[in-house]
C-alpha cells in the first residue's frame, strides 16, 4: 500500500494532536533517511520528553503518510526532456553540457 501524501503543516498538526498538548510547537522537515522528521521547537515542559514522544509518533505515522513538499512535487513535473516544467529547473548549467 502506497503512503498518503500530506504537507508538512498537516503532519505537524497530526503529531501535535497525538501528543495532546496544544501549546506545543511542532515542525516537520524532509529527512533523507526516514522521509520526514518531526522536531519540537518549543514546549510548555521538558523539551526532550516531547521530542522523544514526537519521534515515536512520527515512526508510526511514516507507515501511513509521506511528506508532500515543493521539492517532491516539482520533481514529479520533470518530463522526458529532464527539465522541470515549472519555474525551477534541475538541468545542467549550459557550460557543463
């Protein structure tokens, strides 16, 4: 089964809801080893406790959800020519061809 794509803000909100503390600052970023990682920016108590809990929750959520960010979406827009169709181009510099 293919994981469902969610934005970083959607994944951060899911982690915050699972922890159950509304004052928690959660940020999700891309991670080359795991796909995405949750980081606690601020917490009303012990930051290390909340970070460990966020990592446990992220491990479970990664089975069902993957990060759908701009870089992933723009890579999907690359056609047969190897160049992005949008404003970003991942092709080689003209001098390096």
